[in-house]
């Protein structure tokens, strides 16, 4: 299963999933994607 956690390092509105994913990888996650109307960056990893 996949777990999600909001990124702590990502700043500003999340527009591109690739930007979010690269920030998440520096936080130890496998990837990330933009979620919601406000564009928050959520990191993903297998758990």
C-alpha cells in the first residue's frame, strides 16, 4: 500500500508533480504529487 504525507520542505503552490516529487525525494520519499485546489505537495512512499 502507498502512504501519503504533506511535504515539509515544499514552498508555494504545487503546479508540477515533477517538482513536488523531486523535493519529496530529498525528504526520503519515493515520489510526490500535487493535491487539491490550493495545490499542496504530498509525498508518497510504500509502507
